[in-house]
C-alpha cells in the first residue's frame, strides 16, 4: 500500500498544493516553519481522520479561510482508492472513500495503517500515564475495530457518569437505578479494553525487545520492559465502582477504572525516565515505534505508512545509521521524512544507498527538487 497523490486546499499554511509521491521514500526539506510537518499531518489525516498535533479541526484551516480539504489517492495491490477529508467552520468534519461518506469516523480507522515518529514522542517517557495510554489505544484502534468501539463507548459513558456524580454531589441525593444504567454499559466496555490491552502486550513486548536490542547494539546488556498496571487487575470493575461510590461523589468523578491504567517503562527494573540515559531513552522510543510498525503490518497484511518528522535532529549518528540501514534493506514500505538541513539528509541517504524523491518546501509552497 502507498499514497500515490496528495492534494491540499486551505490546509494550515497551504493555499493549494498537489504532490505526486514516490512509493518508496519521500523527503521534504525546508526551514523550520515552512510547512514540512504540515504535509505529514495531511497524510496523518487521511489515515486517522484527525491531526497529530492540533486538538481542533478549526486550527488546521488556513488563516482567514472557512474550510479545508485533504485528498489522497492510495494504491493497494493495483487497486486505486480516493480518500477525502473536509471540514467547514461550524459544520462536522466529513470523511469519504471513493465518494462514499462515512457515517462514523471510526469506520475508517485501520484501513490505511500509519506510524508517526515525531519530536514530541519523548512525552511517552517524561509525561504521565495519559500519554502512554493514548499511544497504545491508538495502536490497538488501528488493529482492532471492536477495541475502538469499546473505547468510544467507555469514554462517552464515563463522561456521562461523571456528570451524574457531580449532580449527586450538588443535590445530596443518589439515583441508584440511573447510576446502575450507566455502570451496566461501562463495565463490559472496561472489561474488554482491559483484557485486550493485557493480551496485546504479550504479543507486542517481544517485538519491542527485538527492536530495542537492534538499535542499542549487541553490546547493550540492559534489560528493558513494559509492564501493564490496572485498577481492575485484582478487583472486578463492578465491585470497584460500588466500593468507591461515596468517594466518587465527593470527588465528582470516577476514581477507578481503565482510564487510570498505565504502561510502565523500565530499564533494569528501574524507571526509564529516572535511570535511562538519553541514548537508552531514544532507543526505547524508536523501539516502541518500530514494534508498532511490525505488529500493524502483521495485523493488516500491509506495510503501514511511516512518517519520520525531524528525526535526524533527535537521533545520534549511531542510531541514524542503524535506522537508515533498516530502510535501505527494505524493511518498510512508503516513508516520509522531513528535515531542516537538506545537505545533511542528502548525505545520509547517499551513504545508506537510499533513493528518495526530494521536495523543497518554502512558505507553504512545495516543489519537486531534481
């Protein structure tokens, strides 16, 4: 599978642009702020129906305009498909495939698998549990549509339940029947999510360890691990909800559940954030992403799009060489690379024997560089 053509209209700093892409490696070179990452974000939209960075679709409309659209032509085993994502201020976002509009965005997730490696990935290590849940939820949602549906249900019902708890706290009265009606939806969704996360990690972890060792080098002796921790591991979720009801009313929120789960990153049994060197943390991060790529490829029977945003700025020379050797060996499918220093990237690609289609980006204008 690859993206053959990308068209933008009023998307971020692009008034209009059309790119004919290579099925192998595509490089976007330009100064910071020129719009390189915006091109990757457009590809991200076509795969995952949303921006990788902006919380609101409105933020992606070009200044003083009222709408944007991103269109892509995908080729998969000689079959051509057109995917269109459009948004108008004050309206709902629309997503269509070959002119057929989706009723629910979730129907599109997983059809065009994608992995993004970006500068802010370090948040997976440095920030709290929410970032790590978001990473694994995003991965599982691309692999498993039922997981995504349960995650949507859980998130919606949890929001409603928290609203009800606030009402109970304000009025001093509990409507147990109404609360039970929410819990009857919340518990099965939570159970499915917990069991899926748990079983998934047993499959994912060996792949992650393999990639970490390959990036860190054969001489690396440290042991890396990912541990799944959940409130519902020891106690049934329904029992936890009943046990914590009075506390939840005081707090005005549900204090236990899979929305509090964490994936602990460890190095030699110590916390990676505290005990890992910069090099070890970088290897850990890239290992997470390459394992994501491999497991998505296995699940979908197609190689995901791989987006590398300013990655040469974030990796040392040793890890850059190892990553580029993986690319030159044909481990991946279609790749998109951004860099502010074109001379450096061209030299790296040349040394690795990687042929790439080069685009120069300047103030929202893209030109194919020969």
